[in-house]
């Protein structure tokens, strides 16, 4: 088996679903695995705007998105060095 490539890549994923939500698609799996391998990953999903946050007390879907975003950010690998 060849040695792994020591280069770190910058990777961007654009997805129609929120990262960390219940419905997980291929880009979520790929983004997570690339980040775990040390690459710099940006996962763009549907926006969470101030208008969404104004509805946080009335809309369960908005609360789920806020929680899933916070969970995803807390579980990101920390850069070494």
C-alpha cells in the first residue's frame, strides 16, 4: 500500500442539508472523513439567518438547526501546532 500523501487540502462542500442534522447525505460523510484526515474542510449548508433566530422560540425545526450547528462546531478536529 502506498504511503499517504502528506499534503493538506482545502476542501469546500455545498449541501442542501444542515451539517449534523438527522438526515445525513454523502457530503456530510465526506466532509467529516476529510477533516479527520487533517484536511481543512468548509461545509456550506442552508443558511441560518437572523430571521430564523427570531423564530427559535416558536419553531422546533429552527431549534434543531441551531443545536446541530453548535454540536458540529464543538466536534471539529482542532488544528495541531
